[in-house]
């Protein structure tokens, strides 16, 4: 890893305002809703900030109260938002989550032609990455528009040229784009990353039906230095050159809401990855996977994408078996 920097992680992507029914009647019948912040990249930024990292989140927001709310929430949690732009002609995106008593919640996006979808390659600046160690990107942003996809590629290329390490979570959203376009775009970005973080279903989407070991080897051959496969209830497995490391899951008794668990997993992994001087050893990889599994599991214990993520002191208390005091 690089020496001391003023920012540990930069992440770029769309954040939205999330509305959820306050009661149990669902969207169709519930008159009252809660309002919160949601978005894969900001979820990671918020989690990493709570884990003691300095994070900069970059995007475009509309000139509306929703954009004000997102900026205030992130800044209030300690995330740097100094590079965020306000687009005077496009809205901040919103979405609704319909939580059910069975299965995962149903989500309804209202993000077409949003401010973040108007991200352009010309928006990407070297100053975004100056003094930073790491860039985290997801496959959601390139799904927003052609210009956003080009911007993601440019951001990764610039960061790589400036010596940052890069992580990439495909975070597949089938509702947002054509499947073949998604497959080709996501595959084309893997050679630009150091850490690739797909779920097992995403690996199958990208490469077809293969064994877990074949997925790991294939993604390493594409250029990633570390490949981490999320295996859900089975835990996770990490691949580095010539070695695979399996990590058992962090057990929880029940699941309240699984949305945001993958982002918490990524933040948990990166919080260890960024602390290691060298990431080519089995102990380092196992430690990162254990933290990732733990954060991902804990994220399923509350409604909302990030609000229940523990701070580093709370996480240390959990790991030591002590009572968590808030």
C-alpha cells in the first residue's frame, strides 16, 4: 500500500433518497413513509467512515431538497462531499422499497435522466484522486447512461495512472440495462481493478455456469490481483495468485433486510485490505474475508441500507464479546 494520504478511499456513483412504508401494509396501502439515504457507493463510503477511514464520495445531484438531504447526511457522517456537483437541469433520484414478510424487498427506481446519469468523462478530474490511496467503483454507475459508463472507465484509468489501487463490485442491476450490454461492459472493466468483488450469481451471469474455483482463476487471468466471491449463507472465498482461501459465514439468527449487505461486505473487506502493507498472504486475505462476512451479516439485521453499520469501536466490542454501548 502507499504511504500516508489525506484520503483513504474515493468512490463515485449515484445516491438516492429511499422511501419505505412506515408500517407493514406495503406501498399500496401504507399512508406513512420513512425517508433515508441509499446508494451502493455511498453505503460503502458511510460504512468505511464508521470503520475509521477517510472517504470522499463524488457524484452529481439535482438542485432540490433531496440533493440537500443527501449532502447533509453524508457530510454529517464525516464523508467528504467537496467534489459533488449540483446539476441545475436534472433531479436527484429516488426509489421506494416495499418490504415484505417473506423474501427480499421489492424495489422501484425513479432514476432515469437523473443528475447522476448526466456524469460526463469531462467531469473526471485528477484532483479527485490526488492524495488518495484507493478508488472503489460499482457496476451500477455505468448502467445509468452511456456517458456515465464512459466516465467510470475514465475514472478507473486516471486513478490507475496515479497509482491508486482499485476495487470493483459488479453490483448487477438487471432492471437498469440490457443484459448483453451489462455483461460486456462489466467484463471490460475487470482488467482495470485490483480487487474484484462479485457474488456467485454475478460470476455466473458474466461467465456462464462454472465451478467456484474456475471463476476465481478466470477473473485473476483477466487482470484482478485479488478476487473475492460472495457465497451468501456459505460465506466467501478469496483468490490470489496460486491460492484460494475459504472463510465460513458469520452466523445470524434471522434476516430483516438483505439490501445493502453486499456494500457492507465490500466495506468490511476494504477496511482490512487498506490496513495491510502487503496483500499476498493467506492470513491477510482470511482476515479481510472474516471482516467482510461479519459486516455483510450484520447489515441484514436492520432496515435501511447503512444506518445500523457498527463503528470501529462497536465492531471491536462485538469481536471481543463485550456489550456494545451506543
